[in-house]
């Protein structure tokens, strides 16, 4: 038995030596390095409202922009981020508590110990009383970002102090769209102190008070990157969808918000007239109607085959207010509904052409985009074909192409209003004889 064991061990030794002899002749070294930098730059690092008093309204600006390194890197394009709220940890220091004993004590005596409310991102055992529910986070400019309204806003029913649908704000920056920086407004409507609530504080705000007087309240806003996109391959050109039917019911859905100045509105009208002329409406052919939207939507014209009436509705547009895309689509869909005959013709195609230069922010800013998308889905479910045209750099092309238009081939981006006429004529073009 011992002899067999010795032979086995010897064989193993010979094989191992053979492997070592072969591998020693050649070696390769692969150096792996990565220079890691942040994609975003956030200023300021701290917002201090200082000593404040009930009924005061205060605003501070927050700037979120692409870092210099991200802008210089050619292989990356977009950054998506979110702003979330977390309890603010309280700085602590050590104090003696007896012989060879020390305890952590908050620097601010108004801080409270972590119990059920934890601060795992920076645990000190103490945190400030929470200011988070009283802060808003709203984008300063319409660019597709979604914020959180102040708790002290009025809803459609006239009620104050409504809990927001979410305390999460979403933003996106894009080098391709020349969108390098976002400005946010952080506001504070100072609530009253419990037990000393004035009579002018709305009844609906009874629960929107702070617990104690002469205390420090805090909240940490965390800007967190949720995604970075790489420039994709150039897609193969595809045929432009168009309104190719001798008969169709077509609703123009036109943005007339205040972001469109008088010159741009004039160009929009000229392009819309060209679109109407290309479709050549008639009693037995294409019928057209119009809805438009700013702070609210209006049904400007029922479906008709009279071109002069359509042109008159376009000429009557004036721009003012916010962007309520939801109502513009809703009114157009109602006009196209099969149950609405006349003027709807149930046996001909229903088409909607949406033109906008901004992002929905009404009726409720934080949910306006989602509500408009729901209206577009309802129209599609009813058989309506939807085209969308986004004008300028403030639109969210991804939102319009995926949530409003039927698909990417039904979305058209115009660098400015001067490009609009060619796009609309392309949509109207038909090779059918």
C-alpha cells in the first residue's frame, strides 16, 4: 500500500513541473484603470433660510448641471437624476459622562434621537426635526423635468395643504439637446406652531403645523443620478408616416402658451395654414377641426370641410399662460369620438396632430405630463392616430415620442418654428392619386 502511494505522488510532481516549465516562457500584463468623476455639479452645497416666522414665504435656487468632465466626454450623452428628501443628521460631539465614560451629544440641543426614524446615510444617533414636508422642488423652466409643488398650493377644488402624489422630483440633462443645466426653486411656506395657529390658517391645513416653537428644523435634499445614456447608433431612415387618405377627420391640437412669442406664433399660423392647404379639406374629403391649449384648453372649431373656417380658427389664436396639453388632447378626442356624429364620421380615419414647444405643467404641474399621456392613450384606444411635433430645445423628445405620439415614427422634432412648415407638409403629403 505504501509503495502505491509513493508512485502517485511522484506522478503529480512531474506533471506540475511540466506545467511550470511551459508557462514560464510567456507572460502578458493587462493594466486596468478607471478615472472616476461625478457626472453632475450641484450648487449651492447648503441652503440656509435662517430664523423664519409663520406665514413667511421664502425661495432659494438650486442649480444642477453637467460636470465639465461629462461635457468633455464624447461617449456619453444624457444624465437622468432624481431629487429625494431625507432626514437631516445632527452633528454631535463627545461629552464626559463619568469616569472613563463619554457620550455623544448633539451640537444643537433641539435635535432629537434616532428611534423609529433612522438616518442610515449619515448615522450620528440624532437628527433635526423634519422640515421635508414643507419644502417644494419645482423646475424654473419647462424642459420636461417634474417637481413637487408647495404643500400650500390650491388644487382644482380650491383646497390648500394637499399631500403631494410624491416627494420625488425627476430631471434630465442632455448634451445632444444643448440642455446642460437645470434651475430648481426650493421654497418654504413657513407653517404655524402647534397650539398657536391663527384663524386665517385654512381648515384644510390643520395637520400642516410644526410641533414646537423655537426649534431648528432641517431636511437633506439628495441629488442622485439614476441613469447615464450613451449615444446610440444612427437609425436607418424609415418612410415618413403621412395622412394618406381621400377622407379623414383631422384635429389640430395647437400650443398657445406664453412661451410662444408673437413672432413664433405668426410662424406657427403660417405653417398651420400650409398644412390645411396641403390636405385640401372639402365636404366629401378631409374634414378638419382645432383645439388649442394654454393654462386651459379650448375647442376652437368643430370638424368641417370648409377651409376658410379652419384658417379663421388658426388666425384667432393668441398666446398666453401655461401648458395644459391634457385638455387640448381631451377636447380633440371628444370631437373625434364616434358617438359625436355629426360632425364625426365613424367610417373614416381619425387623426390628431399635436404641436407644442414645451412640457405639460397644468392642470397640476407635478402630474400634468402623466395626465396628458393618459389622454393620448385614451384617444389611441378609441382608434385615433396621433402625430406629435416638438418645437425648440425645451421639449422632451423622448416623452412626446413615447407617451403622446403613436410611436417614434409619428414624432417630429423641429429646431425652431421656421422648420415647422416643412414638417407639417411632409405629414400631409400623400402619394395616392
